């Protein structure tokens, strides 16, 4: 069973949920999750909680406890916030390269589903008729303690965008497309090293070529210990076949460690 996770405290999340129910045949079931109605459509359910989703570690276990099944994948329908208030449609995996400032645990990464994230990026870009930014974000915030693959798909970056009808439609359609197709998709999976939070080089590579990114470690978390790069490889659904480094957007010790790790593991090293 696939899970689309929403929360009552997030305007974008409620916008996306409304469009999913209106446009994709979800019906209210007899079950409750965190006291809220569960909506179901074939092999997918929409769950709603009452607090911020970034703090919902062990969500998969709570779903199993309350509803009796373990999700195959969780897609979080969420808002994105930024000081620049840049209109954007984004996707990313969760986790904390260093200290956990916003949910999750220190030095802990959720399980990336790179094929699903790439499909999300491509579909958001295809449907984007508003001239908004479409991009990956680097791995950040919680929840990090999940034993099933997950990803966030977000509307950013201020209230005006969060409640935008068209943005809600785009993300809802993207989520359904991803869930219908990610298992049938095979790309070259890459770990991303360097660049800014909005991962411009990784985004371009994914939109224009064969790479599908798993975890992305931006420059602002460098230098990174080798154990975190190894953890990023391990916490990816599928075999990582390449390490892509934004060369100018990386600190020397981290990019050299990435090169050495690629050689050690027999993984393609891509200098960009």
C-alpha cells in the first residue's frame, strides 16, 4: 500500500490533499489515522496528522500500529518555506548530515527513492505552466527515522503559493504519476555532492540526462566524515552507480573523499 502523508497545520498540504480527493477518486473510508479520516483509492491511501510532518519519526511503524500494514513508500505532500519567498515546486529526501535542527536525529538519513524523485522532478517540470522554479532540494530536515522509502514533494515558498489552486493540481497529479510509475522506471542512481540548497547542477543533470539523484550533500554541510557518505550509499533504495560532484560547489576535503570513495567502491565519478 502506498501512503500520501498530509497534515492539517500546512496550507499547501491541505491544498494538495483537496486536489487529490477532487481529481483522483479518493473516497473516505471507515478508518481513522491520528483521529482523522483515511481516504483510499486502489492501492493508495491519504493519511492526515495534526502536527508538523518533519517531526514524525517512525511514521511507518505508527501506520502499522494504527492501520495494520507497512507502507511500500511514503510521499509527503508539503509546503516549502524560504525567506526569498520564491515560487517553487520541489522534491527531496529527508535526513540530517549534521545536527538535527528540524526533526529527525543527528547524522541520520531516511531511505532515498531516487527513481521516484526523478519522476517527480520531470513531471513537475512538465506540468509547470506558471514559470515557477522546479528543482531538487538537498537532503535536509526530518523525519529521518523511517524504514521504508520516502520523499517530500512541496509547494513553495509563501502563503500565496501554498494556497494556489494550480500548484495544488500540479503536485497532486505528480504524486499520482510517481506512484503509478516509479517501480517501472530504471535510471542511473547517483549520490550528489556539493552545490547550493536548490541543487542546480543535480537538477539540470536529472532533467536533461539519465541520472536520478538519491541523497544530495550541499556545500554548507561540508566537510563531511566518510561515514556519512557511506550511510548515504546504504540509505538508498537501489544501487548507487555514480557519485556526482559539483566541483566548484564543494570543499576540497569532501570532494577528494568522494573521489576516493568512488574508486574504492568501483562507482563512476562525475566531476561537474
